[in-house]
């Protein structure tokens, strides 16, 4: 779908979480979405990079999946247990025996050849306080860089590796994981396929190194770029409540789940929509 910045919102009222990223779409009902709602949510996603829904208490897991399918094919994450009845649902559950580990800035599954378009996360059980999710606008993070650095970065390619996070989490050797998911190369600056905007596309979770650079130099430059996501000016922070969902554009922003609720329970279900191969278009 082409980006239409002029789409009017008739099915909900966007309520901004911060000036630069994130909006709650007040009044949207996801239980029975029609084409107009899907079109408007998509336009809002492109405009705000992450959108939130409240009070979807009636939404079932099947409806969560159906809503996500309206935006594309769904992925199956290797961390999903085999034989799970809905393999496209990734359950992210923490409590007294497991501290939250999603507390690093990242964009989902950049270790894939075609990393995901977006993820839709539904709250199942929440701590009374804590476990917020933060989002950071990587378009703005790129636009605020010095022009000389922007030009240099636009020519660079980085290698992304699933093993950085999931070797330990899945209790597998990197070499074993690489048989199924070999490291992938993506441009350090990608062009968003729908908005045409440029953005920083490296993240501390999955990016391993920049090609053709001395390792120390690559580490130093990556560290600088990772830290751009940490600037509060680019961020919004979402406080979850029962019935909440978040839908973020993995091609535009990064996210971070605050791990401050241990030993309380936080259970979420994530459905991830397949994306396309990142590219850099020098003409945009
Ligand atoms: C994730 O990193 O995809 C999960 C985010 C969250 O649990 O808030």
C-alpha cells in the first residue's frame, strides 16, 4: 500500500503519546475490523510508527491473529515451542522464575533475510505497576545525524546474527542456529518501503558488525548509533493496562520492554507480520 499522509481517521481518534512517536487510537474496536479500519490503522502506523489500543477486553487470540493477518502473512518465531496450537503466537512470559529479558533496544527479527513489517503485542497478565514498553523513532535519529556521517553510513552494510540473543535463550550453539538462520546483511541506513524515509537500521540486540571495517572501529560506530535510540526526545513510553495492545512498525522504530517488575508476573502474546528485504534507495 502506498503511503497516504492525508488519510482521514474516521474510526478512531489519535491521541499522541509524545510529539515524535506513538499514538493511542481511541475508539477503535479490533474484534470485527472492516477494510476501512484496517486502512486507517495502517495509515496511522505509518504516521506514528507505533499505535496503541485500549480496552480490547473481548478480543480473543483468534481475533488477534485475524487482525494481524489483515496486514500480511504471519511469521513463526523459532522460540515458539513445537506443537503449540497457534504457532504464530509468541508468548512472552516472565515471573518469579524468570526476569524480563526484552530490555534492550531492538527491532524484531532483523536476523531474517526479510525482517518483519510489524508486531502486534497483546497484554494477557500484567504486574500492578511496571513492565512498560518504550519506543524510539529511528527516522528522527537518522535525520538528526551530522550530514557527513549520514553520507558515510548510507554506504555501509551490517551483519545481523540471531545467535547474539537466541543461542543462550534457545540453549543452542551458534553454529547449530546458523544452519537454519545464517547471519544476514542489511544496509546500516534503510529506506522505509512505504514512507520513503531513511532510518538507522542497526540494533544492539542483533547487529554484529559493520562489513569491511576493523572490529574495534565497527564496535565504536555501532555503539554511537545504538545510543541514538536512547534519547528521550525520540521516544514514547506505553503503560499497559488489561485489554491493551501495541502495534509497532519494525521498519521505522525500535522498542525496549522495561524489566522492572520482577518477581511479578507479566505475560504478553506477540504476533509478527512478515516484511520485506531492507534496501537503501539513494534517490529518496
Ligand atoms: C518484544 O521485545 O517484542 C516484547 C516487548 C514487550 O514485551 O513489551
